C-alpha cells in the first residue's frame, strides 16, 4: 500500500471513529436527574442539529405532548421551560401540545420564552404561567388569515393551459393554477374553517390570560413589547441567558425515562406518494406479525396520490383483521389522509384539525401554445388511434377528457364507499357532506367523520380501554431511526467526499 493510500485510509478511519463517539455522546443521557423539563421548539438549520438528526429522529410534537402527563406526576421534574421559535406545523398539533402543557401548568410552574412569535407561537406560549419576551422581541399577534397565490396570469403569459378534471364541487386546490382569486365555494369553506380555528384560539387565550382577547387581537400586532405587557399578553421582559434554568432535563432524554405498556404509533406525515406508501406498508406488514394487540396510526397529511392512499388503506384494513387499529389525526388529515384514516376502527381529531376534503382531482398541463411561441413543433407516427394519449404538446381531445373524468369519478366513488363502510354512514348521506369540503375537527365530530375530539393521549386512553390495563400506556414511534454502523459509514463517506478530497484531485 502506498504512503498516500495509508494517509487517506487513516483519515477515513479517523472520521469513522470521530463520528461514532459524537453519536455515542449525543445518545447518552443522565437518567433520573432532577430539574426543569426543557423543551425547545422550532426548526434549526445549524450543522450540529443537521448532524444529530442524521442519526436520530427528534421527538414529534405528539411525543412531546405525551411527556407532559408523566412529568406532571414526576417528583423529580420541578417545572417546565419552553423555548419557542417559529413553528412549521398546523394548528391542530399546536393545540394538542398546548392542552398538555396547560394541564402540566395546573400542577407545576411553567415558563415560555419567545423572541419572535406569530399567533400560532403565542397560542402555545399562553398555556404557561409566565411568558417572557426580550425587550426588542416581536409579537405578531393580530388574528388569522389565509392567502392564496394565484398563478393564472403567469401561465397565460407563458402559453401554458391547465386542465382541471375533478369530482367534488369544493375541491379547490387546483384553483391556484386556473383562477386569479378564490372561487365562492373555496372562500365560503375557508371562512368557516378560520371561524372554527379562531374561536378555539380566542377562547383558550382569553381563559388563560384573563383578557378580552378578540379586542386585544384587533389592536395588534405588538411591535413594542411594553404595549403587550399592558394588555397582559406578556408577563415580563428578559434575555434567554438570564432566564434559562441551570438544571434542565431535555425532553429527548426524559422520553427514555418513561415506563409503561408500549403501543406502536405509525406516523404518516406529508404528501402521500409511492415512496411514503412503501415505507408505511412495510411497517404495517411487520406489525401484522407482531405481538401488539393495538396499533395507532398518527396521520398528518393533506393527501396526495390516490393509488398510494388506496394501497395504504388496504394494508390498514388487513391489519385491522388481526389488531385494533386506532387513528389519531394531527394538524391535517384531509383528502388522501382521511382516505387512509377511514380504514381504522376508531378515529379522533383535535378541534382545529383540518380534515375531510373527500374528493379527487387531477391537473393536466397543456403546452401547445408555449411550444408555438418558442418555435417547437411535433410530428407523430402512431399505431393505435389513441397511442398519443395525453401528449402535452397537443390540445386535449374530448375522448381524452372523457377517459380521465371516468377515472376521477370512479376514484371518487371508491373514496365514498371506503368512508361509508368505515364510518357506517349511508352513501346518500355521505354525498351531502363530501364534495371536497374541508372541515375542522369540531364539524367532523358533528358529522360522524370522527369518533372523539382529542390528540394522541385520547387515542392512548382508547387503547388502554381496549387492552383492559390499569397502568401507564405509552405511544412510541414505530420504526424510529436510530444510529447504526451503516449510518455512520454513509455520513463519513459523504463528509470525506465533500470536505476532505482536494478540489482538483491528481491521479499519480
């Protein structure tokens, strides 16, 4: 082996060993330590956080919510300190965690520290006894709004036409491509949804802070914190270093302390597509052979590919033949997300969960005018009358549109049948509440789309009832990524290639 080869081998081995000890150090924790439960919320993008998350999936908001019930009764936990940055999640998830923190605050002291907050971050902070903001912090507490960025004019200038084929009068997602403002149906639906979410928000904050919150909101935003103090939105000003507790127990470490009957929670997050379906189905198949009697699906998805949703639904139904499958809806459980949820035997959602949207659509871009503008033409030779089916460089024919509409209608009817079967709602009644209408959890309960209001704790209570156990039950993220040798090897090789190789390597 040449001298250079030995040097590079030493570097690679050194990186491997260094990565191993870094991960080991990050994974180690002091069990049973006394102190203040410390929770830091909001996405970070620094290198240390990226490195840690490469090997360890951080706790979800629903897992953080679970810790509050245990910490409230734990004598070693003396209080709670919550540092809140901007949150990238739906209102339902925030509501779930807020409720858990509020229950904690009834028994032990709690502090929220925020530097920059919109209504969503402040809603969470208001569950704590004390809200602290630095002197030049900002509270953009001014109510809720929904904006749509409509692109019709842009596509017209480019010469691109979007053909929308849908089933469901209120299925409004494609409107951003085809309109310059909300349709009346979409506006009506959004107004009702905002009314429901704002009513929960305003009532909860008014009760916690003992203020006429709706009038306080109308005077926002609060760019001078002294004004916020006058309105009792903030208790005092202070800097993070001066108020953070010295003896703190990080929530990630505290999760390892909790003991009890473990219930697997399969998370279905984000857009439903082939890749997500493959991962979820793999987990469900494994659980089918496991000793667990109850499985919880935690769904936080706005929908996606109808085929992928149906494939997951089928696995949920198969699992339901051997296990009890409960569904906990997160911030969003709509369209394809609700399609999957309907396969469970029992569903709970938070009052502000966005759900429903029972409908199907597709968007077909047509580039005929664009190609003309830029001087591109096509000539086709085909064998079969419709061999160029849906080719985007030509005008959509009546035959093509009819074929796609047949599929959309068939998928919609299948969706309705799945929900009707799962929720025991007659098809005729279901048609009246489907049509792509988006509902809050409050309306979903009234319409029979869910069984109970609440988050993961409510689902765990249901699991406890089914199992007939009296002790603690704990939901754990099934299939959580843990660090392993192949992870270290993969990261080390990437680090080696990106940072250690010379810019212009020379072959000797």
